[in-house]
């Protein structure tokens, strides 16, 4: 064995120690040293995908490992080996070959590239190596506190996570929507942890931002085909924060991936801050496909649920800080006054913990009142949805919702339709074109005419003004 080969063995050992066995086996096990000359190390890998992935994510680390062995090394050069196998090399198992080409963002198929054994799916390092977004070990089903507002979402998520390969897919896609800090990400990561722990189906958790980055990176490195094939080979694809998905080509690829997975009987789970119908930036076909599964809303956290969440967080904190104690009256005060979302509750408790540990003072009601003062927010008005406006207006005027969306021009339909459009413009942040689309595909000028018409009538018609105020109160209750 030459000195260069010995150096390469030490570099690989150093690299394995830094990234871990699973990551090393996935990406570096079949990297070979071709040449070391004039401060340039030439390394080869069997596929173009592996080359682009290592260049994008590990080039500096590989170079640093080489420089730790030989400080004269100044550059790493990656090449793709010839597809012709040498006679001394035995053909590799099919599953092992797939691991090298499975996905432009590193979405492997759960097979260790060096020995063909299953990876430990519950290991977050493996999940991230396969291209997934980072997971928080705290976000599991065991730590999720169930209440009236999230019971259905939690039950559906557990059903998805417990399913096994070959089981019929009940909810596809499962679409969970809620405001900020109400537990969407917690449930999605819980599905990922529990699903991967079962080992039968590989669950991949991605934020919409990571999906976009992966697709754009694959286009740039000309590995888009591998990216698409890898995504469509996932057992359960979990996408978080879908409202941030931007770009026509990215959305088109997401649509194709969604259709391919659902048609193949693979599970898709999606979370967003609004229902599919309100994702205005997405194509109609995507919205329609999303709405065709199970759409579940996670409501605001009631006071009782907030109290239970706080109790659970105190118990969790005691595993690291055994002396931390929060009297029940203090928890009740926080649950009553900090109403916005779960993150504010977490922040309030963290402040009490920090004050307790740094000053040694016991947690009291006075301390809580002082520490969480800025987290006590005024009650926000209810977010009004166009579907609710249409439903309540139709009921008020004794017409159907389909009448409001139809092309009928009779007086008993035109006025309620105009009132509904007026309320949609004044009570929501939707644009005129979006409102028109939601009212049977009408032009924005039709919506503008309706808004101006009702504005003009309200000033002179007291009965109409009173009707609209009643409708507003019903919508904001």
C-alpha cells in the first residue's frame, strides 16, 4: 500500500468520525482515491448524483480532512468513474446500486451503501442525510397534548404514522391547517419520528423551503430527474408550511410529485396556515387535489388545553432542572392571560425557568405577572373566511351558496351576491381578483362594482345597513 493510500485510509477514518457511520456509508463508502499530485486530490464516485451532492454539501469537510493529514493539499477534484466495472469488482446488489442514485437532494432508499443493511430510520442524522429538514427530538406524539381543538388532527396523524406497508391509505393527502404556534409542525414531526421508528415505510419530512431549495439545486446541477424519482419513491412524504411554496416550475413539480405519490398509493401529509382553497398562489389543480383528501383544521388553544400544555412542559423541564417548580395558581394565571399560541406559552415558562435558575428565587404569581407582561396580547378578531361569508349570507337571504356562485341575474340573487362580495372585501384581506374567482370566476371589475354599489346603498338604506351589521357580528363571533 502506498503512502497516498495510507493517507486516504486515515482521511476516511477521520471523515467517518466527523459525520457518523450512517452518513459516511451513504455518501462516502464508494469514493475512491484516483490521484494525489501537486497539492490536488482527485477522488472518484460511481454516479453523477453523488458527485454533485458531495460537492454541494461536503467538499469543504473532505478538503479539511485531507489537509489535516497533508497540509500541502490545496484542492479536491471530484470525478465520475467509468461505468465499465473492472473484472476484480463484483456486481453490487440492486438495492445497493439504488442507494447511490436515489435522489438529487440525497433522498436515499434506507440502504447502507457499503454492506446493504437497513439504516436506523429513527436516527435524525440519517433523516437529515437523506435530505430531510431537521427534526426536533421533543416533537413526538408522547409530548403532544390533546384537547378539543386538535383531537381530530392528532387522531388522523396517529393513524397515518401507525399504518404499515401495504395497508390501504385512508386519508390522502392528510392536510392540516392552523395558525402559528398551534401544533402543526409538532404533529408532522411526530408522524416522521413514529413512522420511521416502525421501519416499514420511510417517512421524509420537508419544509416547503427545503423542497424549493432541493428542486432548484437539482436543476442547477442537472440532477432533476434523480430528484423527481427519489421523491416519488418515498413511503410517506410530509411537507410543512406549504403556504411558502413559490415559483411556477417548483409548484408544477410539486403537483406532479403529489399526483404520482397519491396515484401510487403512497401517503402524503401537508400542513399550512390556511385551507387549500385559500392558497391563492397555488395552481387550481393543486388546490383541488389537496382538498380531495382529509382537510383538518386545528383550532385555537382553549384555556383548559393551555393549562394542560403548561403542566406537561413543567414536567418536561424537571428532567433537566429537578428543582424547578411552578405553583398551579401561576400556571392557571399564564393559561388565562397568555392566549395567543403555544409558542408564547413556551416562552412564558422559559422566562420563569431562567429567572428561577439565575436568581435562585422561587416562582411566584408576582414574578409571573412581571415576567410575562409583554406576552399578554389583546384578543385578536376572528379570521373571517369567504366560505363562511357565503354560507351566512345565503342563509340570511334564503338562497343557496350555489346561487351566489351561479350566473343567475334575478333580483333575489343579485343583491345577496353583492352583499357577500362587499363583506369579502371589507372583512378579509383577499384581493378583488381572488374574490371574483371565489364567486364563480367573476372578473375583478364585477366585484368592484358590487362593493361600490353596497357602499352607496348603506349610506341611505338603514335597513340594509342594519342587515350588514348583523351579518358582520355573526361572522366575527
